[in-house]
C-alpha cells in the first residue's frame, strides 16, 4: 500500500508492526537482488511510558532506519466490493462512497486504499479489495516512527504480506500460476486464510479461533469422535455478506446438540476436538466455495503456519479435509529468516512478507 509518507532512502530495511502496545520487527540488509534477514524480535511496552519504550528501541539500534510498517488485522478492515465503473484515478473516491455503510468509523476518520481482486481477467463483474484503517491508528504508528526518526516509505497490511509469502513458496514448487491457499495462525485469536495465484490475491477470510486454540489437543479426539457428528460442508449456505466473502464471522458449532454429550465429550481431549472442529468446518467451507466459484483456477495446494505446531496443524488438517496439506515454510527461501519455533518468531513471520513486496504494486 502506498501512502503519503514515501521517501527514497537506502541501506538496511526495518519492517515493523505496532499494535496493542507491541512492536514486532524484522531487520534486513541488501543482499544481491533481495535482502538477508539480520534479526527479528518483539518488544512490548508493558508499564513503560512511550518515552521509555522509545529509549529501549533506540538502545536496540532501531533508530533512523528506512522502514515499512505493516498493520495487523485488528487495525483495519479488509473489504471486497464490486468495482465501480469509473476511471482508475477515481477508484479511491468511488470506493470510499461505496463502503460508507461497511466501515466501522466515519468516512472522514478513515484512511483508505484499494487493490483489484485477482489479475483482472476473471469473467463477469470485476471486484476490488478495500483497506480501511482508522486514521488514528495510522497517526499513532507515524508518531512512533517520528520519535525514532524512521524513514517510512510504505504502510502495508497482513493479507498482502501473506500473499507474498505463499507466492514465494509456490514459485519454489513450480506452482506460481496455479491457485494455492495459505492458512496462517500467528496468535491465539484469529487465523487468516488467503488464496492467491500468479502473485495476485483472489480471496481472503479471517477465521476467529476458539479461546486457547493454540494449546488445544487438536486431533486427539479423532478416534472418539462420531463419524457423522458434523453436517457435510456441501449442506451449508455460503455467506455472501460482503461481495461473496465472509469476514471475521464467528459461526456456531456445526455439530448437532444430540451429537454432543456423553462421557467422551466431557473429556479434555474430546472437548478440544469439538471446539477445534469449528476451524476445520470453516476452512473446508471456504475451500469448497473457492472450487465452486473459480472452476478455472482449481486449488493446487494448501499450506499452513502455526509456529512450532505447523507440522502438527498440517497433518491434522490433511486428515480432516481429505487433501494433502503442507507447511508454509519460507526459511529456505529467505536468507537469515529465523525458524518459527518460538511465539515471537511466529509473530514476526508476516513481516517477512512485507520484505518480499514488489515495489510496482498498488498494494
């Protein structure tokens, strides 16, 4: 995403996110045609004042760097709309009017940008993705940037960063022109599902996680689970609330009340299994919706990321959705990137997607 604060500079590049008094950062230096990651980390403000936090970040050597900022999903809305029939230079103003009933703040209080859905070659009505961030969120990030003398050239968002990561992996597998899905869990609140092809974003959805999801025994109730405990996904009616894509909805458990209960359901593992199944159902319904809506772009693969539990998540989903699921592992393709075996490393992974940003993009 290109915003008003773009300047030219050189040297090391710092990628940061600043949300919920937590700064995640990734620093990289130029290496050939790309970058080499030199360090990643997370600093939490805690009880410190903003001034104390700035001093701490200065002591880490994070002052005066060329910087890209990535907004976290909770800091903005990512909407899909029908593309208005206006000249390209009028898209933003037309989109601003079109989303006036969808944004959670007054239009005068949001910063907005747009990007096309896919490569623009799809049949029928064209669509746009709209990023709407409260201006106060942007101002807060820029205030921190000013205090640390950061030269901010780009503000990006997590959906496009994730697209860049899955495109990198798809390219290494010779699947760049085919549709691939990525499911990324970097905290205990929300998962992000994206489907991309040929380096373009076609579909995105945020899935709410059950409380404590990252510590659940996801698949340990498999053997005890009744084989007909869930309604087949084909019987669900997709939610077309926002241009054909549902965002952030917390769907009720698809399991019927009569299937819940009994001694097995009262066990910890079985309870975890039942709660975790909500994610399975929503992933499956999203993939099914894709297959029905984009017959010309059949899904070539699914990759997942959940920090140290990535392989476990891949194996569990493979069993549950009936197709091979792999790990979204960018470490072999990004020199210096820390393996995601800690919570902080996992939190920083989307920042690596911003590092892969192609400067010719609008988003």
